[in-house]
C-alpha cells in the first residue's frame, strides 16, 4: 500500500516521502480501514519534527520516529475486522482516531472508531475526531461550561476553536473568540458574541471577566489569564506556543503548581479518544448543531504541505488530506 513515511525527524516537507509499505498487522480487537481521508493536527508536526525535544523520551521516539506514518484522524471504509473487533462489519463507513492514517490502510482498535456521520463527506468527517473531541471534553468535562457563562476562547478560528465556539454557544454561553484578522468573519459566523483580533488588541489587558478561559494557542501565562477570570473561573489549557525544548510545558507546570492555592481552577484537558465521544459528535453533526470548517484539502502526496500549513498556525478550521 502507499503511505506517507518518515525515517528521521525534521521539517515535514523534507522528511515525509510516499513509499510502498506492507499492510498493517491486524490484531484481534482491530479494524482494518481503507482510508478515504485524514487531516493534519498540531500533534502531527510535533511528532514529525520530534519537538518539543522531551517528547523523544516518550511517545515520539528517541533515535527516530516511533510512529513512522503520521496522521491521527481518519474516515474510511471497513475492509476487514479482527476476531474481537466489536460491532463493525466489512463495508461500514467509519471515522475515528488512529496512528498512521496518512496511508491507504490503517489498523485501528475498534473502541477508537464509530460510524461516520451520514450527512458528512469523508473529507468532512476526517476533520472532526481529535479537534471536536478536545473541544467538547475541554469545555464541558473540564471547564464545566453552562448557560450564562462568559467564555473566552483563545485560538477561536483554528481546528479546535471552530467547534469550541459552536459548542459553547449551543450550551447558552456568551462567547468571546480570540483570533487573527483573517479569522474574524469566520468566528463571527460560528456565533461568537464578540471577537478580539490579537494582532491589534492585547486580550490579556481587557476589562471583562470570564467564567471559563479555553487556551488553544498563544503564549499568555496562567498568571496573565487569571487576571481575566472571575473569582471562581476556570482556565482550561489545551495548547500554546513555546520553545523547541519544552514547548508550552512551563505554563502547564505553573498552572498545576498554582491551582491548589487560588480560588480559580487551572486545569489541563487530556483528550479521551473513544467511541462514546465519536457517537455523541455524530449526533450533533447529523442534527445540524455543529458544522465542519475546512480551510484546504491536499492529496496524500502533499501531506507534508498540509502539516506545514498547520505548523505555521494560519488555517481557518481544518486542513484535510484526501487519500482515496
């Protein structure tokens, strides 16, 4: 099968190459999926570059990539099922979480898949799993967003942000989105009550106070964000910019240390990749409560360009990789 493969760490456009590789080995709880589409996430470029460097001590691989085929989101068709692979059958249209979806086939544990939303194309479905799961778990399960809350979403025009804005509005919150100039119209179209252009206004110096701050990007410290929060507000950290060695880890550590000693809650969202979340998202997508925003679509042969675009931080919505 064809796959986009890397053998060393480095810039995506330099280290990713199309190669012929063996079909993945199918475990008893696995489903073999013929991939129709995937999408690029920040996680991909971190793994491809091996940065922040501390990742190489764990999931990234010390001397070389632990996962030589990138791609964490997928939508496709079930080709074969393991002996204990749950309810899936050959021919089912599915979407979900994977390692190695920049390929014609990938093997996925059945509990990381769900039936594809019927109203979405494969490209649209592939734009959903990681970012939408992070948005719903970060805002609801960690942030506890409820009707009447004032919510600040930093990075509102990105992959996670476009779902976060829609979800917070659906739950009755007053939403303020932070993005660059190019994303303002999009964020407004998603229902945000207010939009701040971080290229012209310092959102950390505003007078408003928020019940929930969802940090999806930027370099603002927990201390700076606490000044924006209500007395018992909640900071939900998901991502942020940082240096090559440790990325945003220092801000995460500072929040963890401060949390027991302040009235606000400073928490990190760690996305759970499971069928239950995918099923819930399917219901929201099929009912029209959520819509997918795709910035650009690249063929598999240009997956390196897709990842580069995400690394630069410029997409509005998701960048998709078409495999079929």
